[in-house]
């Protein structure tokens, strides 16, 4: 679209990381981004458009523990305050989760097998009415868990893997009226050529 203006942003970020021995890491990051002419496609619109002025502000916390050789446990939390500042009053931006918790557990075995589980929890996500007057509603919070196992071939440069996304078959939406996939199983082969 030749009418789109170039997106511009001012970003400020400050973070600190702390390591406690070889087994524990922790990190904290504060950030703020102010954008002008943010490019996105509004829900239901056929083309991308410029939004006048958005502000994203938040904090991320991440902790990692390595309890044994080949094992990793990571937990993270992110808070995001995302607002549209295009008009005289700030309006919360839709489909930007206010709270997100992520978790990951990985284990690598000596015989070439690895196993992993991950968790994603989202809360505080809103959507807006399409027609006036402007109404803002909450999307239900959701949590999904995934698992994956991979086995490296002993003498060949390939591995076989399989897993399940949305293990507990959670019904959820990241955008109002657009349900996400339910439980999904997959298998595959990775080959290094």
C-alpha cells in the first residue's frame, strides 16, 4: 500500500541479570516503546493501516535453574500495559496480553534422547466492539501445555521427534471469534545434510 507511512518508534529498555553459581540465573527487564504510525491490519480490515500513536510499557522477569547435568527449568512472567494514545483519552489495545506466564522444562539424556514440556498462561487480554460506542471486554484467561520427545540417531545425522501441543485440549481464543487449535499431535524427522 503506497499510502502507508513509515513506522517510527522510540524504545527505552533497562535490564539486569544475576547468576548464582552455575545453576541459577535471574533476569529483570523494564521497557517502554512509543510508536507513531504503527503498521497493523485491524481485525476485519482488508489492508494494513497506520495507527497514530501507541505506547507499550512493561516488565519481564525470567528465572532459570539447572538442577542436574542436561536438565533445565525456566519460568518467566511478563506484564504489558499497551495503550492507544491517538485520541485525547488512552484506550487499552486489544489482543495484547497484560499478564503472561511461561514455563519450560527440558531434559537431555546421555543416549541422545531429549524431552521437554512447556506452559503458556495468558490473562488480561481485551477486545473492543467493532461498532460504536466503544466497549471493551475481557477475553477469558487460558493456559496451554505442550510436550515433545526427540531421539538422535546414533550413527546417522538425523533425529526423530514427536509431541503434543495443547495437551489438555484447552478451548481458547487469542482474538475474539477466532478459536485456536485444540489438542494437536505431531511427528517428524530432522536430517542434517
